């Protein structure tokens, strides 16, 4: 290990000669090696964690969602073809198909995002900031599996430059970068990120033709092992398969239309079409537990968002006509869509959320309320959390301002 | 009553003057450097909108329309009369603010009298005409759109206070970043666009 460290320190590029190279070197170096010191002296916190490691914990918490997301891409794909309809049938094919879909999105997300970041860091002469680690890992999870990569590229460049670098980089952004990416795609190319047909990979046209060289590569391997293979493809989508998400169904037919197609346990475990990482509730909640134990995410925001959404759904149960979306039992609202994903990974973003404890309660509660209202009452958008969180990002500084102001006034009164 | 509430919610959040129509941008960008002054200006705008729109409704209904007092179609006088009403109301606000809070009066400076030509105010009156509201509805609309504008300006003021110490690239500092924030805020408000409050309350 020491020899490796010495070797790496030896190849450090000259800062004067090549700014960009040095910035890249520095970014990768600190990712793996520092810090090796803990705080000493008269402080009470002795910890080896810094911003980079904090960010990394969030990425670790997402790993189960990644794994399940990849599997579910494949599972939905084969469901559409009417093959391997049992969950574990042909699991290796499902997993490989998922990874073949997921990996390019992941690579594009990180290469483009970090590329922009590297260029800015080099030009502005500061070390690479690590904030993009989390955004780069979140973005693939909130995309549909077949999103064209050039669109993703455009959206990421927009979000990183306008949403983050313009504000001064990591820790300064007012709006959540991952959400900006998605919202940009949503408003710029709506047909690729909403509707019924985008959430299952390979739903359009003749499925077999989309199998590429990567699939045939694995076919060779699976053939040698004697497992099932992708085969030549050329299959048609089963007639009864629509690819509609539970939310899409609920908008038109209420809860009964949802349960006709999906069972509640499928929805809970996540075997439903949707954005790549949002479907599996238990795995996201395990990530949430991890974040809460390591005290990285705020439990106040999570709890208040849950309360806000539950109360709003409960009220809507009161006024909704039977059979409408508003009348879906409030606890089943959480089975559909991306509530838990938004709650755990998006709303708790410490940079864009309110930062006072009281403010966090208000912030989370209002997200829960507004998100549920957008989901049910806005016919234009099937899901509301992305826009609700962005909406509250606007008001988070204001909430903090008034909370601080009231504290100052209280203290002043006491001083008199 | 619920219908008035619907109009209030719609004009405050869904069809926000500042962030959906981008009206009243000049004072919105110029006075949003600190929450305190933005708060004062926002209150003034609520007041002016809430008063002028119903008054303009009365003028339009009883003086200008063919069915009104003079029996001839005088609607071509709309702009002049509306602006006159707005200007006199702003004068009133100015006098009250100068008397009640000289510090706020000084920090608002020229932008307080400039509310007169704030396009959100005249825009409010003209929207009221084109949406064919009645008296009570136009009052709710005035208060609602004023409240929406007020929310927008204090929100951007808080954001600008928050990023005051951020490392914003030099060419973007000041107004440049304010324009970017406004655009992004507009994007966030698009989430509410398309909601019909009537569908919630069932009226």
C-alpha cells in the first residue's frame, strides 16, 4: 500500500504545466487516499469523515436500488415479451439485460457530469469538489431505461452548468442538480420521459432487433454454461402488455384499475415499470436506514414528508368520489410511484433543503403536501415529487430566513 | 366563497404573475437584494393590486362600457384611466410608507413610485377584463396575484441573501445570477401549472 502511495505521488503532474491534468489527478487522489488524519485537540468531534466520504455513504446507500433496478429493467423487458414471467426465471438474462441498459446511462452521467466539473475546476483553479458523486449516481436511477443518451448528455450539461457551476459549485447550489436534469428532460423532451411506453426497455418496435453485440457476447458465455440465452430475438410484445405504470392507471381508473394489472405485493417489492431505481420500496428503505444510522440524511425531513403526504392523501380520501384517483386508500398511495425514493435521496439533500431543524419540519411537510396534490390533481404530470421538491427548493432559504429571524427576535426580547 | 378561494389560489400559485407570466420583472429584480425591503415592496404590491383591480372593475363596468353611465363605448380610454387609478393609489401608498416607515421608504427609493409602471399591476387589471370577473372575483384575483408576486419576490430575495457569499463566477454576479434563479424558479413553478383548483373543491 505504501509503495502504491509513493508511486502515485511520484506521477503527480506539474500544476503549472497542465492545469486540467493536475485537477483530474488531485480529484482522483483525494477520492481514494485522504484524509488520514482525525481531528485533534480541544474539539469534541474526532472523525475521519469529510465531505467526500459523506457523499460516498449516500452512494453506498443507493447500491441495492441499483442492483434491483438493473434486475427490474430485465424483468419488465421479458414480461413484455411474455418470456420468463416468474420472477426468478432466467434471472441471469434479466440482470445482464438490465446492466447493458443501465451501464451506458451510468457512464454517460458520470463522464459528462464530472467532465464539466473537471473543466470548471481547472479553469477556476480550485480542487475538484465532490458533490457530483451523489448527483452522478442519482441521475441514472431516475431515468427511464431507454432514454436516448444524447438527451441525457444535454440535460446533464444544462443542470451542472446552470444549476451548479453558475452558483459557485458544490454546496452552493439552490436547486437539486439531479432533479434539474430530470425536469429539463421532462419539459424539453416530454415524450421520452412520460407516458406508458417509455418505462419498459425495448417496448417499441421489433424487440429482437435492439439486441446488440453485448447480448450476443453474453449468449456465448451462457451457452457454454448451459443456461438460457437471449437468442436471436425478433419477438413481438405480448398483446395484453401495455407498460402503463400504476400511477398512469390510477389517473384514469382509480385503485381498481391498478389492482387489475398489478398485485400490491408486486408494487411493494418493485416488480412494476417505472424509473430505474424508484420501484423497490424495501431496498430503498434499507438505504434510508443506513443513511439514518450514519446520520447523513435528516430524519426530520423524512418523517415530516411522510406525515405531510399521508395527511394530504387522507384528506383527499375524504373528498374524492369513489373510483377516482383521490379515493385511492391513503396507505396505497405509497405503493405507487417514487415517493420513498424522493423522500430518502432527493428531499434530504442537505444543500438544497432547509437547514434549521424547525425549517426542516416545514420543508418536508410542504413537500409531502404539494407532491401529493400534483400527483393526484394535476392531469399534466403523473408524478409530483420531483416538481414538489424543486418547488420547495425555491422556498427553503425563505423558511430558514424566517426561522432565524424569529429566533433573533426572541433572544432580543429576552435581553431587554 | 369557495369560488373566490379558487381564484385566489389560482392567481397566487398556478398563474403566478412573476414566475408564470414574468410580469413586474424590473422591481422584482432590482429590489430583491434583501428580504426586508422585498417584504415591504411585496406588501405594497398586494395592497395596490388588491385596491386597484376592484376600482378599475367599477370604472370599466359603470363608466367605460356601453351599458354604463354615458351609454357609449369608451373602452379605448381603459389604459389611461387604469393608469391614473394606479398612480393615485401608489401615491397613497408612498405617503403612508414615508410616514410610517422612513427606513423602508429610503431603501425602496425610486422603486416605490415605480410600482405605477410595474407591469404586474396594469397586467392584473387587464387580465381582470379579459377573464370577465365580477366585482368580488376581481377583488380575490387582485389579492391573489399580489400575494403570488409577494411570495415570488421574498423567495428570490432569500435565495439571493443565501448565495451572497457563494463563489459565483464574476461575470454572473448580481443581475446575471438573478436572471438564472428566476428562470429556474419558473421551472419549479411549472409543477403547479395545469392544476384546476375547482377540481379539488368540486365547484
